[in-house]
């Protein structure tokens, strides 16, 4: 049996809505609302969904950049949110994150050497300055930068090179698990391919486990082992990559995949056009959250929350339509 690196159970993250002079809490934005999944060591789980569906918040709550509202996050058997400061600090090097925006996630006052080497010094992994410089040079070279870049500042690099610096910063600590939060969304297509291939090569060499968050369905198909689809803070479908792209079962996944462009100009596909806008996470619909936009909505969808369960071959879907067909 494969070793589970990360296990997320019913994870919730709500942000308070404050109003009035006294700033009283009058409601909550349910950014992540009961998400569950496992990631096996060495695999890549891709998460896709519309803007505002809770993908990035899920990643940040897993790594405890956000404190959870409810649920559990187990990393190598330890519940991350129940650890004290000292225990959390001990596992921090094994959980790293590559941030979305390479322009704002790097300190403009620090050189590349300082940015990549800061965590190594901070965690006491390397204390000797000569050894630190060697380690940083080796790491940035692995990420496709030259050793002489070590003394340059972020403003001297292009977007693709800055993203490589962000990747090098995450890799320097030799982590087991990396959350890649839309690492290629700000880059052009040719640079995207370079970054994706770099991540895949590093995974082969070092056996990293990735949680890859993206809007781009073709990128997720290329890099992922399994794919999860989120809608309004909840996971609606989770399956093996081939099953997901060949046989999507949830109406929302079908609509998403029908919108993805294909490289064949002669191919004819039926577009599924969703009507209406994504509802507010501060006031999500009752029952199935997708029922307000679903072309197959039934009366039960408006009242009962569908169970997220295995529909065969570890293809998990939350949809009443499948219960009816069974």
C-alpha cells in the first residue's frame, strides 16, 4: 500500500464579516467548506476551479499560513494545526510553498543568495557562510539559474527567472511536500512549459509530493497524477487524471472541460454554457451549492447536500444525479 504523505479531513476555513462602529461579526465567508482528500507520497494532486472557489485558501490552510476553522490536516501522521510553535517549526522545512506572484513574493531589498539561504540559516540547517553559499549556488543552478545570479536583486530578473527563484527558495530546505499555488499563471506559454518541466524533473530526481493549484486545465492534465475540482469552497469531483478528462461525472466538471481549448481546429465539441454567476461564499445556496447553475438540477439538489463518495475506481463525486441513476 502506498504511503500517505498528506491527509485532509473536512477542512473548513471561514473569514468573519465585520460591520458597524464596533466591528461586530455579522457573518462569515465560507472560503473552504468541508474539503477532504489524501495525497500519496511522490504523486501530484492538481486542484482546479473558478476564481474564488477556495483553491489557494485550501493550500494556505494546509500549510498553516491560515488557521483552520474546523477539520484536520495530517502531515506524515501529525495533525498540523494541533502542533505548538516549536513542533510546527520542526516540520516547517518539510512543507514548502511556491507562491503565485513572483513579483510580490520576493523581498526587493534582498539578493537571491539571501532570499534562498534565509530559511537555511533561520532553521539552523547550515550555519557556515561558505557552505551556505555553496548550497544556494547548487540549488539555483538546479532551478535553471546561473551561479553568478546569487548576488543580484529580484528587479534584475524576468518573470520566469523570478519564479525560478521562488522554486529555489522552496527546494533549498529539501522538503517532502510542496504546494504550488498557480506557479505559472503570470508567465507566458513558453516559460510556463519550462517551469512545469523543471517541477516534473525535480520530482523525478527527489521524489517530491506536489499539491498543484491552477486554473489551466491543460497544465494540470500534463503535470498531475490525480485531479480534484472545487466549487464554492467544496470538492465536487476527485479522480485519476485519465478518468477525469475522459469521463467527467459532475455537471460542473463537464462544463469546465468543455470550455478548455483543444489543439485540433477540426474537432467539434459540445460547449456546456453555465448561466448565472458563482454565488457568494458568504451566503452559499442550500443543498448542493451548484444547483443554481446546474442544467440537470432536481428538487433534492435544493435541500440535501450530496455525499462526496466513491463511484467506482476511486472516482469520487458529490452529485445527486448519480445517486438517481444508480
